[in-house]
C-alpha cells in the first residue's frame, strides 16, 4: 500500500480552493459527468503496460524496478482503492497546482483515507532537477512511476494542449490562470514537452478503473467531483463487508 502524504502547511490559496469546493460538495449527490470513466480507458491495455518505479531523493532520480501496471496498481491499493494521477509535465505550473491540491486533500481531510495515492510521469532524464522539486515540494514524496509507453495518457484520451478547445480555453483564461498559480506560490519552467495532458484514474479494491478525470488546461482540479467519486467507491466497499 502506498504511504500517505505527510501533513504540512500548504499555501493559503490552495487550502481555500479545496475547502471552497468541499463546501460545494454538500449540495452534490453524485459525481458529475466529467468524472465518468473515459471511453478510451482500456483496462487490459492499462494492466499490461510496463511501468518504471522511481526513487527520488533531494539529490537524484533513479529507475529502480520495472513492473506491469497491474502489479503497480495492486501494490498501491489501499483498503478502499487507489488514486492515480497522470502528470502531463512535472515542470508545468498547472501540474504543480494539481499535485499540491491532491496533497492538501490527502493531508488535511479524510477524503482520501483508505486510498493509495500515486503519480505517473511520462519521462525522466529531461529535467530531473525539476522532477526532484516536483516530488518533494508539490507531491510530498508520494510514489511516482514513469510511464514510458504512455499507457495512462492514452487511457486518458492522448489529449494535447494544442487541441483547439484546450488552446482556446488557455488563451481566454490565461490571466486568471497565472493569477491563481502565483497565489499558490507555484513555479514552473519550459524544459519539458509540456503539451500532452494528463488526468486522474480512480481504481476500486480489485484494481479495476472506475472513474477518470481528463485534465482541462488552466482549470482547477474539480475537488468536489473527485470526493463524490471516492465516496461512491467507499460505499461499495462498505456494502461488501
């Protein structure tokens, strides 16, 4: 099972964003349609993908093992499931915001209790210094794996920030996006490829993908919908007891 993120002090803007969305959650009975499992999620292809386990310290990034995705997911399962985040580019400030939001959600609420939290990146060796900072500053040393076959990204639709709807959204909301990133004290650079978009996949206790969220460029993570999906999975576990 994945180790839980350690408690820490988060930027006020991150905490306020999480709390605001959790308050909205009180009026939502179920996850919205944007948490429905994407039709591109192929459980067989996802399970068979080769994943590289990473060891990241303040000084280095090492590839320590190669395992099938099904093994990776099984090892990260908590009592109620697992929560995987595919990060588009660890150097991107928007991705840093996603990781920090997930870390705050894990550390400061019981929403992720029982779920193993782990992350997937698409490359190493491009900017390992940025990857080290990302792991320690934003994702709080939660387990990270490298998906060199891009299986998780393909499951999330193989979407890119240059697709017309995403590009238009980024252009029209760029000033609001920059303001939010600055408030959260998140940095970034342009060393990585930065165009492939990621997202989230939620697994049940058997390692089966049940929900997903496809990243929207420049938008905050939909915390309320994520928590609603997690609660559905928790109810399913309780019903099986």
